[in-house]
C-alpha cells in the first residue's frame, strides 16, 4: 500500500513530522522486528517495525516489553482523571462529532454555580485531576468563558487541564496564569489531504493552526501538552507515525515540559458517522505497545471510549493514565444529565468499580499526581524552554 496520499498543493507537512520517508520502504522482516523489540534507542524505523509486525507472532512479546517498561518508569500506578464538559456549543463542522453545529441536540453551557456543583461532585468521587472541555470557539463559549472555568476549577482541584479550541500564545499564557497546567489537542488526522473532508467548515478547517497549537501552548508556559489522533479517520499507520514524530519533535525542543499521548477511536454519535478506516482491538493494542516501547517515559492515556475488558487488559501494559466514571454530557456528575453527549461512552463503570478492578490486577489507582503549589514553580521554567 502506498502512503503518498497528500495533496501537496493544500499543505506541506513539516519535515520533522512527515511520516512518508519511513512508510514507503519495504515492510520490515522478522529480524528487523526483533531488533526493534530489543532497541534501547528507538526511532522511526523502530516504531514502523513494531507497528507493522505480524500480531500473531509479535503481539505477546510486545506486550511483555511494554509492561516491563511501564513498570520501570511508572511502577504499578495508574493515574485517574475525569472530564468535565462545560459546553456543547460549537462552530465546527466535524463529520464525526456529536457536538457539530449541524447536529440536532439541545445546546447548553454550565454557568459558574453549575460548574462549582459539578466540581464538588467530582471531588467527592476522589478526583484531583480534571479535564475541562468545550466545543470549538463560539460567542456562547469563548476564551473568556473557558478562562473563568479554569479559574473556578483551579480553586478546587490540584491539576486542571483543558481540551478545547486552538488559541493564541497570549491566550494560552492567560490560561497558565489562571491555573491550567496542561493542554490536550488532537490533530484528528495528520493527513492534510483527508483533513478537509472531515472538517467541513469553521476555524477547525485550519489544519496548520491546529498543528502548531501545542507549540504555542508550550511557548506560553503551559507545563505540558497531550497529543493524539482520532483513530479510524485515516490510515492508522500514517497517523500514528506522524503523531510519534510530532511528540518526539516537541520533546526535543521543549525538554522541560511533560507530554502525554492518547488513542481515541471513533465512537457512535448522533450524526451516525462511520469510521472509514476502522481500527480493531488487536491493532490498537499493537499501536499502544509500539508507543510505549518507543516512548518509554511518556504518559499514555486510554479513555472510557474503550470497553471495560480492553481497558483492564491495557492498564499497566503500556497505559498509565485513564479516565473513570466519565460523563460526555454537559455536566452529569452532580445530577442526571441529558443523554446527548459528544459520543457514546463504552466503559460506564463507576469510579469505585474501576478502582476495584485495578487493585485486583495488582495496580494502584492514583487520584493526585500534582500539587497546586507547583504551578508557580513549574510554569516559569517551561515557558519558551526550547533546546
């Protein structure tokens, strides 16, 4: 299969991210896979060899290596966090999202008293790490609205991160000052030729602005960024190798910052969109093992998009951070919410049930991995910390 699918007239991928030099080579043989599995200096060739290895032969050895590396760098701990959706107003035309502007669902946003109630309910569940989410920028849920949400959350939670629209460097700097320590932003697909098909209108059609947003956040002094690709949109090997290269490039240049990688797969949503390039369980597991082997010290995240059995099997075997008890509706922690979420959650277990399973597997669920006292110390050190 050829991976040279890009329309060069639309956008040229930066050389540091473009995966094609490695994807157009012959498929690695067994000797190359064995060398990749044992490598102490993994690179793009290592990643490709592991990602393309025959799972019938190599999946179990990859799992053992991923587990050993996870134990070495993270012990038996699994960080737990929860998402809080502040608003489902959205200006975007993403074909795969339940919040897209043309989806027929009730539009809501949480006001400050409601945000405070939701945060209090999440706190009672034990959480100290919260991820605040919105749709794309709109007058109903703009930067000032998100900024106020961060301020409220930072007064309650030790670790506050956001997953929202791309922002300017100055906006990211204001978020960091308000108490935001991390920004998560998925490129969705790294293929510029495919990207416009899935993002029909709105600011999110600007591929380059989205691609460069994590660097703007780091330049502004945000302590860490989370990256990912929405698996199922495009060729998964293209997207995951570009994602790997993107993370490595930022790690090299912003070496004081922290990084995480997520592996969201397309889930059913109210628009009924079907994945053009579906990723099966074994394929996703292989991708996660390849990331752990090639990025041994980087946090790898798995959300409640995935089914309980799959999450249980990957916890501590590559994955070291997970969401639990998640709601993808607006609110939903302090009281019952609408069934109209961004997507359908696969793992609907309670926080207590997830913790019980993790402990039964010999793992230690951790709710607090950051202290609010670090905010003033860490952010000035990460600001503009290029190599």
